[in-house]
C-alpha cells in the first residue's frame, strides 16, 4: 500500500513538473502524412506581467522542404512583441509525431512581454507554401507544383499580475540582474571629458526595461545617455548586457561624487522585489592647464562653431558677392553716364547749349535717359502724374518737377504736329529749357 502511494505521488509530481517547467506545445495543425503542417509552442504559459517569453512556430514536412511564398503575422494584443532572427530550414531535424516520421525547422519566433494581466490568445499565423513535385518515374513528365495554405494552432497564455505592493520605481526590470557603474578615470582636470558607463547584466526583460538616469554634481555638464544592448544569441530568454554611456565635463575644481544608482527588479523565480545599487564614484577635478579649453560649454560651442562653419562661410561669400555686384553696378552706371555725356558733348555746341538743329525726339530721349539715371525706371511709359510722383519720391527739386512736364508737352507738340517741317527741328527757347533741365537732372543724379 505504501509503495502504491509513493508511486502515485511520484506520478503526480512528474505531471506537475511537466506542466510548469517544460515548454508548452499548444498543438499542431491537422497532420497529413504527405503535407506540411505547423506547430505552435511557448516556453511559459503563466508569465508575470513584464516577464519575457518565447513563442515558436515550427514547420513539419516530409522529404523536400516546401517553399514559403507568403506569411501572415498574428496580431499581438496585450503584448509587446519582437521577432527574432531565426533561420529557416538550416537546422532541420528529424521528428516523430503520432508515430509518423517528419523533419522540422523553426520558421518564426517572437519574444513577447505581457503588458496586462489575464488570458491572452495568440492566433492567426499562417503561410502559403509551394510543394515541389518530383516525377515518379524517369519517363513521366514533370508535374506542376502545388500551393497550400497552412495555419498554426492558437496559443493561450495566462499573464499573472505582479504581487503587491508594486514599488513605484519599477521600470520593467523582470528577471535576474546585476548593476554596476564604471568611469574611464577618477582624476581629471577642468574641461576634460569623463566617460561613465552604467551596466546592467543578466537574464530577463532586457529589451523592454528602462535604465535609471545618473545624478551629477551641479558643476558637471553631461550628454544624453547612449544605450547599447548586447545579447547572447543562443539563450531562449534574452540574456546579456545593457550599457548606458554618458560623457560629462566638470566645470570647477574640487572633490566630487557620482551618487550610487538604484534599480527596482522583480525576480519571477522567487516572486519578490529587490533593489540593485551601483557603487558611488569619487571624482577629483584639478585646475585646467594654462591655455586649455575649459568646460563643456566651450566644447559645445566649438562643436557648434564647427557645425556652423560652412553656413558662416556661405554667408560671408554671399555678402562679398553682393558687395562686388553693387560696385560693378555702380561702375556700369558711371560708365554709361560718361558715355552719354560724351555723346551729348559731341551733339551740343561749344557753349554747352544744345544746337537748335537737334530733333525733338533726340531731346526727349536725352531727358528720359537722365531720368533713368536718377532711379526712375521706364519714364517714357508713365503718365504725367506718375512721373511727378516718381520725381517726388527721389527728392527732385520742386522747380525741376514743375518745369519738366511743360517741356515734355512742348516736345510732344513738335513731334506730333501736323506740320512736317516742325518735326525735325526745335525752337531755340525749348532747346535752352531742355539744356537747363538736363543740367539740373545731372546734378540731382550725381548727388544721390
């Protein structure tokens, strides 16, 4: 009787151990001897919230492996999910299911982390396969390939809530870890860079946890942390290290301390919370050497200057080009003015007055040319009122503004008179007025 009871207890313990400590095979799709099928498994069906688990989809096939042409990934509601880099068909192994022999290979794996407690169902993974056909006999023609869609069985996990009370500073660290803080030096001078590394090592939710920030003395300037993750490839649950690297620049001399950093961790094996602490670091800062660059601010300014140097050069070049173009424009205007003055000098008589033999059209053109030199664009296309307003804007004296329209009207009467003999020559009085206006406009142009 005692022996039978002992056997019963041993059988019960084996059943419980298989239930809690072996990966859970959720099932396989319909098994057909000559067709491929999928199996779904998860390494832990009762994880805690925040605890990482591994979901695996395995393809079973006979003889030649099918070609996968399309896949449908399941939705992960209530879960954080990241696909692992599993390789297909490279490590296919023999397998026996229900007394039948197959080969199997992992086709898809996901690392999952529950973000809520309760029952979570994972379903919908499927693939479209192409079965490569081989002729039965050498004389038989090649048979067409066959397409087949297969779907993986549903997987269900029961996520457990963390036991209360949950510490407020818990930031997703579920697993077994250790924490350390290192510095590349502990004695330096003002302005020298100090490299600090906060390192978390262990197994668990390395992909989803957050590392704590480092605390620095007030006189230390520092960069944002640069985070890197190094994982062990062969581990079923994420295992490796997370490193947060921070550069700091002390701004004043003295003895300082980088305080100890703490991280709240939940151990799913013991179902208990603990607090990891790094050791504090003592830092001694000496005065900067003569002429040395001091401070993170100056480093930042230097980098900013380096970054902004191309923009500054472009701005300087643009200013120089504008200055040269302005000088060239002024020289061009001066050259045109001198050329026009020489032309007028050859057309005028020796006493500086226009010859009465110059046509009204030439007189009018000379006036318009001088108006353009004063800054009025296309004066010939303006009405009398627009011309007067333009003269007023450039501060032409009142006597010129009042005299110019009358002279232009007189020239227009000669130009458009019905008497053809008056079109070619002007009266002496109009020529004198035109000459006076030109001299006044020249003076106004030179004074601008």
